[in-house]
């Protein structure tokens, strides 16, 4: 899957007519992309549960090690972006709505409860 993430445009007056593109996706960009995918998935789950944007939820995850590290790193951002009260990375209680999801970092199961 091709991606285009433009974070910065640099103009170099010494270059006439040629354009240079850096096609390397850094680890930071890759992580940000995975978090956007995860956020969209959680928002879809909220929609399927008929939740409003104002409804606060609890989230729980079962994740492979690399995904768990990603969740730990971006936990505060995720709390804000999906209107969550709390995130649990140690399993999903039975009364949570659950869906499995695949990210580049591995398999992840998302649990959500109002």
C-alpha cells in the first residue's frame, strides 16, 4: 500500500526544474499512521455502538508486544482522540464489545465499553 505523508516542504533556490522526493517512511511516520488507523477503527466501533462524540468510553486491548509498545507510547493521545476515560492493556473484560484488528505491528483485539 502506497502512502504519502507530507510533514515538511523544503524549497532550495539552487535547484531549477528538478524535484527531489524523500520516499523513506520513518519509524515515526509509520507509528503515526498506525495510530490513525487504530483511531479510525475505534471511532467505527463507537459508531456501531450508537455512541455520541460526547460519550466517554473505557478501552481495553490484547496486543502483541510491538503493538503494546505502540499503545503505551501513544496512550495519552489515544485517550483524547477517541474520548476515552481509561485504557487497559492487560486484557479485555467479558462485558466489553470486542473486535480483532490487524496493524503493521501485529494483531490486536480492541475492547470498548460505555
